[in-house]
C-alpha cells in the first residue's frame, strides 16, 4: 500500500503543486522550512486514509482537512496484492476486477473515490466503493499516524484505570484498528497500560502452566516472551538498550542500559522517542499500511537515526513510511527521488513548488535538511565540525575563522561523523549534478602525522594545526600583548600555561597513551585506575615516573602481558609530556578546553567566553596580530 501521487490545486497554503513518487518508494521524507506545511500534508493523507477505509476514525487537533471549504486536492494510492486478503479475492464482475490496476483515487472537493484502470466513470466509482467497504471491514491496521506532540511525561495510573487495562483484550484486532488513529498523547498513555496488562497476563499464564506441570510431574513450560518481537526490534536499532519488562507495582515500563535499570521516562530523549515508536509498530502490527511520523527527534544521534530509518524501511514490507523531518540522515536513507522538498514563495508565503530533490539544487535541499534557515540562498559555505551545539563550538569557530554570514558551521559530534557526513553530501551533490561549497574540520587531538595525512586525503577535509579549536586562544604573543593592554604586569604566560597543564598531566598522559588503535586491548580501564591517572599532577609523576605509572597499571586489574603493555605506554608518554612542557609547542598540544579556563582566570576575565571575545577583538583590530595557525585555517576554509 503506497501513495503514488498527491495533487493540490488549492488547499490551505498550497497552490498548484504535485507530488509524484516512484512505485518502490517505501520511505518518503518531507523536508522544508518551518511553516511550509509538512504537517498539513500528513494530515491530508490521514483524512484520505479515513475516507477510503484504511482507518476507523480521524483525530487531528487542527481539524479535518475535509471540513475545509476549499479542498481541491486528489490522492492516488496503490493497493498491492497482500495488503488485504479481501481485495485479493475477485469481486464485482470478472472483467471489471481484471481491469482494475489496484489504484484508488480520492478527490477532496467532491469526496469521491474512483478505481484506476476502469474506463467507465460510473463503474469505476461503484467498484471503488466496494474496495472502500472491504477495507473498512478488514480488521488489519492499515494506517498509523504519530503527531509531533510526544512529550512522554511520567504517567501515574490510578487504580481504576489499571483495573480497566487488565480487563481489556488488547489483542482484539477490531479494537486495535479503532485505536490506531488516536493522538500520540493518547497512544502513549495506552501503551503503558498495554505493556502492563500484557506482561501481567503472560506472567499469569506462565505461572498457571508451571503449576499444572508441577502437579503432573512434567517438565515446566518453555518461556516465550510476549514482548519478544519488540525486544528484538529495539536491540536492532539500539544495541545498548534492553527491554526489561513492565513493573506492576511501579506501573512503569523498564529498560536496561549497560546494566542499569531505568524507567521509560528516565531514558534520554532519543531513546524514549525510538522505544515508543518501535512500540507502536509492534503493538499495531503495521506491515502493509501507511505510517505517518511528524517531526521525529532524529537530530540527536546520527548513528541512531540511520539504524532507526533502516529498521523502518525494512519493517513496512509493502507499506509506506512518511517522515516530516529536518534530518539529513533520513534524507540519505530515503534517497533523492523519495525526498520531497516544499518551497514557499517569499512574497505570497504560499507553497507553490513541490518536487523531489532530483529536481532541485542540492544546496537548497541539504541546507534545509540540516535545519539551515537560508535554504534557497546560493553561494553559502557549509563547514562540518566536531563538537555539539550546546557547548558553543559553532560560535567559537565563527570567531576564530572570522568568516561571515555566508558560512554555516554545523556540529556533527565525533571526527568519524564529520568525515562520514562530508563524504555523504559530496556524493549527493555529485549525483544531483549541483556544486556545493562544503568542508570539514577535525581536531588534531592525539592523532599521529600518519593518521592526520590519511584523513586529509579526503577532499575538503582539514585538520586543525592544534589539539582542538580552544587552543587557538592560548597563543603566547596574543595573550602577552592582551595582558599588557589590560595592565596585568604580573602575568607570566609560561608559568600560567605550564601550571594549568601540569595540574592535568595525568589525564593528558593516559589519553595520549591509549589513543592509538593498537591499544584497543588496554583502552577499557576500570574506573578506579582511570580516576587515579586523571588525578595525578606532574609534580606527583615527575618525582618517580616509573613508580607512578606502575601504580596505575596495578589498579587496572589486567593480566601481566596487558599490564606490561599499559605501563610501558604510560611511561613513554609521561616522558613525552615531560619534554613538551618545556617547549614553545605546549600551547598547541595541551587540552585546550580546560587550560583556556585557567588562562581566563589568570587574566581576570569572568569566564572563558569573555577571553574568547577579547582575543578575537584583538585579532580583528590588526591583521598583523593574527597567529600563523589561525591564518592557515582561514585560508583553507576560504578556498573551499
């Protein structure tokens, strides 16, 4: 069951637009700036689904689209064999059934349906009404929609609601179909009751069978998990998260993550979102219908998004998933031809162009996909960087590079994600035949020159000449001149820098020692050993390096071979730190984030943000003040 075409002549903020999808489009992404009407399209599909019998009702907070005075739209749906047994058994006349091409077209203004492939208009409409009736009588769930109101608050169930939940036959197919169209908030409340009731029933049945077996002297029953399919699906998408059951006393759905038991409301936002969505697919058994999902939280974890979208695409066998999203990962999974871009006229504010990304410049499409507001502006530059938006990396890069409003810095998290996203967008741009100005910047961290050279072999990927972006703000000449201008005559740059680094020497040593891929067998240190290492200052280490490193090795709990390897690595890098702390390169290789905070305090700034602003203002006043390392980064990005 898949939508083939949506045509809108005039309805709400749409004018003369058409969405045409490939026959094999099992996953469709709707992308567009806020206010373009992504949610409206999903509501239109829901209204159509109800009218042709795919759902038992309609519950749309903003109102039924079919109640609008002007509703000049049409939707064409293909009903493949296997969608419903009732449609696979010939009905009407043999000639008419054979002529039917298994499509149904719904007209919004007249609210009529017609069957495709049947030439005579009256016969086509009569046949279509029979299809609608058979779909209405079907007990299978063919339509599930989840709106954007997914707050998932902790829910305390009163005793009478629990009693009603235990009395309900949650596996009744007719009742299930009648609940699939409810709002997400209602479905969330029902899901808690569903899990508690089903767990309780399964436990009682198992206990009764075990009692009978004991009385008969027979072997006990084999455990069969009532939530086996849900548990498996959840692990497929989130391997770290295990469904642990439903607790009757706490009235809570429980999960296990790395050995820690958590209630559903204690999970992270992304985990709650995915756990709930998979739960709805599992509850309603949606395999051959339409699944509409409005604004899923798919920006939280790129790896999670790809696993989730892949799961969705594989779950709906002959059905179709519609996502209204800003997620680039979802766009990648759906493909250009199945990603629909909604574009609004800036003057009329009406959506007057809708098409797949194959028809539009990829620059415009991708900038919207990653949530960039300036969608249709050409000449933008996109730079992918490590870090998270919440820690201010975007603004920090903007200050360091001095690039203007035509450059968008986009945080991707890890180095591997920067590399992957840059490569993916370069591939999409090439496929679409649209040039796009993009670059990626990764931290140098503790990577060797060989590792850096290998990474930078990718087009438009650059590595910082310093440990991380914060290190730029530790430039010696800059801070000495700034201190003089501020009247800090007692400021001693080398002493402040070295002291700040020495206080964190243990952390620097262990991270640099274990950063190499060859250390995978010793990188997972117990918390006791790791805490000991991080807590050591250089003064504690320098007195007897061998003894200090051996103490850490003893706490690791490794066998002699791995312990020896660990101690040797730590000793080597302790000596490396001892040499680097006395060189002019220390500001480049230290842990910039933490050392910058100490430097800000030494210079009398309220926090490191104030230091950043002062440094960039100093650089901007005279180009001659700019460090060579900063100048190099600016030139690389400007040329990209």
